[in-house]
């Protein structure tokens, strides 16, 4: 005898970003300090990366600590009580504890028993998390989702490594995704190329550190020139596909917010997209450094704080990084 099963489905819900929050650590680190331990000069660092200063978290400040601060601000901006959040998604690549993940602790500290999970897609992680949050709201699994990008990169890069220490920094950014009267989240265009995973990767795994006495603490290394070439070859087309998927022209945009890898890369990708002059290009990297999964929400927060973008503006997000992974979508800003 066959068993009939009825699955009750809700009508598709229009979804968008309702609020944004940012947390920047208090310690400001200029190029002179970084130059002194990497064998470079302050002028060389600025010329190669566009970075003038970056923020470092305190020694006792964690990925979760920063995430909670950004999340509280995002919830307040959205007018959503933290205990009304149905899911918490943490995008991060630098948590120092493998289990449990940080998202459940964040939810607890916010006062909610929401669903919670961590996601590691490195610098593309925030775009991945936004896509999953939007899907959850659309299918009725959640009404409000907190999406957080938080990374303490100073824990996982070698402080004297000139390929990474000059770039990476710490911070957290968050957004609340929920129902909107007008849909505000375009389809995600995402992918990966694991064959190039070695371009951004740790120097060793934890088993080698455990089993081989004297092995140095594994740190993240990066083949900078190769990553730059890959981004120039692949990312403009990913951005164009995201525009096409959303049915949006470059002239419709108010802002382009790529991952804040370094200023040279941002300018090069923006140039290849041939964006109109009125489209603001996020350049938060100049004063924040590369904060991995936190870089896109931090850059959006900076654009809003400066009045460069306004409510309802369309923005193109483009994340890319270790994996290699990438993700892009067009969103409507709150």
C-alpha cells in the first residue's frame, strides 16, 4: 500500500537585508610597525597593497567576541530583537576552536536558541552565507537570519611573513536578512576550483604539528602574484554573471563592493567591469586591511557611514579567496 505524504509549503517570501552592523578593533596598526617585522618599507607596503593602516584585535579578543558586537549592531539597525532571530550563520576561517562552532555561542550570548552553524568559504564566506540565509527566509525555514563575517587573521598568519602580514587584519561585520515587501537579494553566482587550493593555504596541517615535535605553528601562506592573476582572469566574469542573474545593468548599481583583498586588485577588477562614474567602489581596505569574511560587510558599513550609499541602492557583492572559492550577488541596501 502506498503512503501519501503531504508537504506543506509556504509561498515564496521576498527577502532582503534589513540591517547592518560593524565591529572594528580598537588597535590601529600603521605600515611602519608592519614594515619593521616583515623586511619591507612602509612606502612599499602602501604602493603594493594600497593599505595605510589596519586594525588588530586584542590578545584576549576572539572571533566570537567581535561577531557578537557586530551582530548586536546589525539587529538594532534592523529593528529586530536578538531573541527574534531564527538562525545565526558565522562565516569565518580563523576560529581557534574546531568544536563547537562559534555560531551557537554567538546565539547564546545574543539571548536566542536559534539554529546556528559555521561556514568556511574563506574570503567568499559572507556571500555564501547571505545566499543560504536568503534561501532559508524564502522557503519559510526562518524569518530573520543573522549573517556574520568575523575573522581574526592575526591568529593564523605569520607576523613576519611579507606575503600575508602586510595584508591581513581583524574585524567583524553582520547583516540581518529577513522578509521585505520588495525582493532585495539577487541569485548567487558561486563556485570553486580546488585544483588551485595550494595558492592560499596553511603551511601544514594540525596532525603534523601534533605528531612532529619542533614543527612550527601552521600559518596561512599565499602565492600573491598567482592569486592576483587568477582574480583578474576569473572574477570580472563572475561579477558580470551576477548582474545578468539579477537582471541588472552596471548603470543600475549604486555601489560595487568586492572582497577587500588589496587596493590594486579592487581597482583592476572595477576597471575591467567598466562601471559608470556614479557607481561607488568600496575601498575600505585602505584603513581596514584584508579582513577575509568580514571585509564585505565592513566595507558596506563604511559606505553607509560616509553617506556614499543610501537606502534602496543596489550593490554588487563579490567575494573570492582560499579554496579557491568565489561568490557574487546583487543586493538592495537597507
